[in-house]
């Protein structure tokens, strides 16, 4: 097969050279101009080809566009983070309601809501001292429960990265 293609290419190339020699330079340039116009005429416009490429890509991969439906999980005005059972129930309820992204707070009022050696080295506390948040890794719990339900988990810092004015550090 390769040999036939190579032979056809050689034959075609030889005919082009022969045409150029017989007809002269002007005819050769006219031929190239007409060939270029033909290629332009049969080639789709850039916008059209981009749409085709995107459409074909979606057909090959399946349409992977997913609407992001997220919710923030916080320890302010909500009790879902204060008990493991309530946290798991909240994640299940959110999954059933078609949420697909969880934003659990991991920093609030100068404390982390997960065990942090960095926080401990700076503040002396590895975790928020509030009852219900101690002896737990809320971030790990939410990641585990969220991933079971096919949800993304994106930790966030509530109130930015600040601590209360009366903090001792």
C-alpha cells in the first residue's frame, strides 16, 4: 500500500514538473493560484471548524459539561458540623437535592476545623476548642461522605484568613 501511494505521489509530482517546464512560469503560477483557491473553497471557515471540532469532541467523550451546584457548610448559625451523624445526614440530603459540590469551612474565628499541626505550632491549639468540634477531623468526614456521593469538596476559609481581635496571638 505504501509503495502504491509513493508511486502515485512520484507520478503526480513528475507531471507537475513537466507541466511547469512545458507551460512556463506564468502558467505554473496561475495553476498554483487556482489550486490555492480550491483549497480555500473546500476548507471550512475557522469558526465553523472550531464548532465542528468541539461537537465531535463531545460526541467522542460524551458531553461532560456539568452544572456546578454547591453549598457552603459552616459552623456559624448551623449545627450540621457539630456531630458526625448530622454531618453525614446533611451530605446525604444535599446529594439527594442534586448538589454536587460542598464547600466546608476549615478556618473560622482564628481556629481550624480539622487537626492542624501548623495551627498548633502557632496558636497552641490544633483544632477549634468549641464543643462538638473536638476530637474530630471534619474535613476528612466531609471528603469521605461527599466522595461516596460523587460530590466535589472544596475547603474554604470563612471570614477570610483572620482571627478575632481579642485572640492571644
